[in-house]
């Protein structure tokens, strides 16, 4: 880009640069940056990008990011720290060529940075820490703040210790339950064996009694004593009946 082209843009951007952009740029205003990059043959967009990096840090990147969750997740996984500013290329062109657009979106960016301490405090209170966060200005001009993080190491250690203790307690209860179940099985088995033996003895006695009952002795009433004696003799010859 020629020096003339840069100077044309400086005329329209000067008031905005002095009002909103001079503070916080590590001693270099936007107009000064434009002058430097203009002399080097850079475009307005390049000059403005360099200005934003000086103002907000090297986390500024120019890329188009969708508003769907998977796109936001990719940005979160691909960045680190809290100083990430992602601007769609068409929005950057607008900001570089329109001081009002620049002021509008820079205010959005600054609001994000102002919110970071609150984000950190809220997440810290919940036992989390931020691994990556930033602001995304999408091609349609909408803005998204994203945060990715995880539990603090000490909090995770406590949770894992608690889960381990609970697992050990569950294992103990399971083992005790199995032992009691086995004891119940053995007891039931013994009860069945005893019941079976009792039943077998009852059936044996019943069978022997039935066999004895099938013997018929005849006699006159006056000779009943001899009939009884004969019955007793026959019964005594069957083991287990009179024992």
C-alpha cells in the first residue's frame, strides 16, 4: 500500500484513534502503527491486526469460526490462556476501514477482558480452573465468549480419594453379602439334608409297619392271647421295629 493510501485512512481514523485506542497499546497508537506499516507497504487490515496484537496481546487471530458447539470446542482446544481474540476476516476489514465499527467491536473485546476476573472467581469457587478462554467475533458480527477448563488438581485429588474410599466400601459390602449368601446356601443345604433324612426314616418305619400289618392271624376270642403272642414273635424277627 502507498503512503498516500495510508494517509487517506489516517484522516478518517485519527479522531477515533485518539479517543479510544491510544491507551493500552504499549505506547504505540493506532495512527502510529498505521504509519509504520504503511511505510512497509502493509494493508490497512494488516496494520490494524498488528495494532490489535499490541493492544490485546499475541492471542489475536483472524479466522472465521462458526457459532455451532463443535466449532467453539475446536477453538477452545486450540488456544491457551485467557487472552484469546478471534475475529472473522470480513469483520476485521470493516474495523480497519470504519472507525465506528472498530470502536464497537473493540468495546466488545474490552468487555470480555473486563469479565475474565469474574469468570475466574466464579469457576474457582466451584473448584475449577480456566485452561483457555476468549472472545470470538463471527462473520455475521455476533460475539461469543468461550471457556474451557477442568477441576483444580487438589479438588480432583480429593474427589478421586473419596471415590476410591467409596469403591473400597462397596467392595467390602459386596464381599460380606457374598459371605452371608454362601452361609445361607450352606444352611439351607443342611436343612434340606436333615429333612430328607427324617423323611427317609419316616418312610422306612412306615413301610415296615405296613409290611407287618399285612400279616393276618386267625383265632377264636378265647385264644386271643396266643394270637397276640404270635404277632409279637413275628414282629421281633423284623429288625428296627421293636428297637
